[in-house]
C-alpha cells in the first residue's frame, strides 16, 4: 500500500497553490498594463482625431474635407496618418495618402459616438481604429439654410499598434521568466522549510528504531524543537510506552513468581531425594521421604495445572461449554467436597437463604473451580470456631453469590491486590493449606470469561465478602463448545 | 559453625537444615523475612542462607537492612531467579554468593563451607596447626598423621577454635557458634568438653595446643606456653 507523504504533499500543494496565485497575479497585472496602454493609445488617437475631424467643413453650402489638404502639405503626417472618411449620403470616400490604394473597413456607431476596435491595416500590420459619425461644421456666411444634419460623415482614424504590442510581448516574456524563477525559488524555500520542519520527526523515528530491547519501555526524549503538532503524538506515545512497560513489568513479575513457584518445589523434591540417599536409612525412613517427595510432586502437578488453566483463560484459548445450571446445587456440592477441611478448621458453613434453586447459564467446570477456590480460600483464612456465610440472590438478569468470612491478617489496602497473581497475605507458604497464590486470579479470569463481575469488600468488623455476579445471558462470542474469542 | 536458614518453603527448609545438621552445623531456621532479620541481627552466624521471595519481608530487603546495620556475615542467596541481572542485583545488594533453585545439597554445602573459610581467611579445607590436621571436608582430625576420633561436639569446638587459630575465643562466642539454643547445658559444660579434647589430642605426651586464657577464654596456639 502506497502511503501518503507529508513532505511530498506539502511541497506539491504549497508549490501548486503558490504557483497558481502567482500566475493569476501576473495575468491580472499583464492585462491591467495592456488595458491601460491601449486606453492611453485610444485616448491619444481620439485627441488627434478630434483635431482633424473639425476640419470637415461646410463652405458655401458644400462639404469639404479640409484635413486632406492639410495632410497633403505636411510630409510627416502625409506618410503616417491613416484616415478615411465617407459621406454617408453620397457614399463618397476620402482617404489620407498613407492608405495608398488600401482602404479601411467602413463602420461607425451613433452620431458622435466613438467606437474603438482592432484591425489589420492595409500594410498588414496590427492596428487600432477609432470610428465615429460626425456632422460637418459650418464655415463662413455662405451656408444659409444648409442643414448639416442631413450630411453626416463617417470618420475613421487608424494607427499601427505594432510597437505597443511588441513592447507588451516583451513585458509578458519578462513576467513569465520572472514568475518561473520566482516559482522555482519558492519551491526550493518550501522544500527547505518542510524538510527542516519534518527533521525532528525523522530524529524521533531514528530514536525509536535505535531502541534496544532492554530500553524498550523508557520514554522517548522529546526534543525542544519538536513541532507542537507532533509533541502531542509523542507524549501520547510515551503514555502508551509507559502502559506497555507496566504490562511488561507485570508479565516479568508473573514469570518470576511462576519460576519461583515451580523451581522451589523442584528444589524440595531434589533435596528430599538427595537426603534420602545421603546415608543408609531404615525402610520406614525411606518410605516417608519418598512419600514426602511424592506429596511435593502432587502439589507441583496441581500448580502446573492451575498455571496452565490460568494461561488458557488469560490468553482466551479456554474452551467453555455453557449450560443451564442450578448454582445452589453446584455450591452445595463444593461444600460437600470440602467438608473434611471445614471440620478440620473447626468452621461452619451457613446459608443466608433457604431457596434451593438458583439458575444461571455458565460453564460447569469453570464455575466449580470458581466456587472451590472461593470456599477453599475462606476455609484457609477464617479463624477457628467462626462461620462462613453463603448467600445467593437473583433477578431476571443476574444471579449474585456472596461468601463472607472473618479475615485475619488482611487490611483494606490489600483488597486491590487480592486478584493479582501470587499475591499472598502475610504468612508462611503452605501454612494456610495448599494455596498456590493464583486462586483468586483464576476466579477473576473465570468471571471475565463468563462475562460476570467479582468484587471484594472488607467491613469494619474485618469480615471479608466476595460477591460474584453472573448474568443469565452469556456475553456474545461465548457460544457453547467454542473457544472464547478475545 | 552456626548457620541461619531463611526459607519459606517447608520441605526445602527441612532438607537444608537436616543436611547442615548432619555436617555438624548448628542451624537456626525461619520461614519469614522479618523473623529472619531479627535473628540475623541478634545472633552471631557464620553463614546465612537466604531465600529472596519471603513473606512479610523479602530476602533482598532483609539483606539491605542487615548490611545497613553493619553486619558483614556471609550471606548466600537461594532463589529461583536465574537471570544474570537478577544474580547481579542479589550480589550487589550485599550477598556473598548466589545459588539458583533447584540446587544440589552438596553444592550448597560446598558453598557454605567456602564462605566459612573465606570468613576465617582459610584457603584450604585442611586446617593445619603444628602437627594437628583438621580435614573440614571429611571432618577428620589427626595429629602427626595419627587419626584422633572425636565426638560431634568435640569436633565442632575444635574446628571453631582452629578457624580462629591464634585468637582468644571467649566462652560465649564458642557457645553461640557451636551449641544449639535448645541444647542448654551447664556453664562448665564447655570446660568439660575442652578437657575431653585436650585428653584426646595430647595423648603420648604431645604438647598441649588448647590454652586457657584465664578470665577470657581459650586459644588454639602452639606458640603460647
């Protein structure tokens, strides 16, 4: 996929727009100059023609074109002035000598109205003409009764515009050359400015690319000259890096804990067997030591199982099989399985409700793990001769399960960390039974997969309550028998 | 020699302790960091075996606080953290050695003994004093090449005195390094054992190596008459 380039876009579009603006400006300027010069030309032509036109006179009741005689006697004017006139009634025409055998096109406007137009002169040059209809002027006393209005004359004055147009062509050429040069300079300037503006982005990019694996999460240094438009993106990138680093740190911590939880029992097995073989022992002693190693192995097996389950749940690869379940029955079953532990710990299980049927849709196995973990946890951390209270509530949308017990060695500050993997309350490993440290994390992941919620609350009397809410409709994507999608 | 084992995993703690006891070490154990720190600052140890991930107070913090209090007791970290960075972190915190789980007890023992030798500036596991030779590896004592059978307690006392050859070692000092807290005993128990030792070591009119420094304690030094 071809990516758009900021540099190319800026250079191209700024250049094009600047070029367009400049060409438009130059055209306006050129046409302004041209119009002004032609107006000036027309004005001069009009003034000169006006002086000649008064020389169309009526003498003794007859129209005379006196200008012809005046031109004839003036060498300069004779060779340069291009004038032609017509008597509108008779069609008789009068020409200046410079026209020679050629003739000007006859045209005119209304009486005394001047019209200006371009034309090709008889000698082939480009020219401009002024045409008008005039009335002759009465000259002397012998014109009594002569009505000039009945003798209109068409008068055309033409002049070559070749020198003016050549000058204009020069102006146009110079303007085009200047515009091209200026546009080139503008383009170079834009390229330099854009390149310089984008340089910090390249530096930032190089800084990102040069990151080594052990510095991936360190924030990017934001150079002081980084454009303000990019600073926001860079700062957001740093926030993202911080979040990624936080996640990596949690993953590292998790790996450390996993490593610790697996290597420590392995050490237990190795040292138990080493001690077993360190000297000759009685058969009974051997048996006890091998049994001890097997117990550790069993614990290790359970830990690996829990870690695998936790990993599948967190990575969204756990296959779930939702079904309609009597949640009360499932909890009672878990209590029955833990009966011996409950008795050993001198505890009592007390249901707050009598109702025996609470229905919900969930995966039976996952829910069994969830309840076993929560109840097992309560058994391990409750002081003897206390009760564990169980409560179920439901409405049309959801079923809520609460489990409350007296908490020892737990403070409010611990609540937020309870669901973190391997968070343990202060106390010896194993002193509270077979707790891997990921039971509540597993519960949290199970609830996430089932689309419910889990909360922990510690009250003033140091009673901790875990509340699990399961919705009666599974979240989308959790179809029966399918791997859950992320 | 007295060793403190701070490890929260019961089977491992028990095995280490048993192994050390079989090697005539006096061993104190605890499963929590805070208790470990208390013991380490209130008792004289020759080596501390210290897990890192401990309840209440982690091993590295324990070690930092111990070093901050001025203690230079050799500490061997035992941990599942095996990366170079983690080992460096442990050693830079003040540990003298680093043992990665799972480990062989033999290796652990060798490292503990090496730390003790370093502590008492001995390069070899053989301690020689005049014609007396103590093989700390095999726990054998010989004089002029002739092996002398000793009880565990006698060996412990002799080994400790040999490590501190030439120094005057007080009775409480010997008591702390050689006796279990639970053993109890009368105030003259040590004198009785010293008497036994002298008798066994001085057979055949050999010169007496264990001298009594009146009002202070004992010293193992052939130069003093």
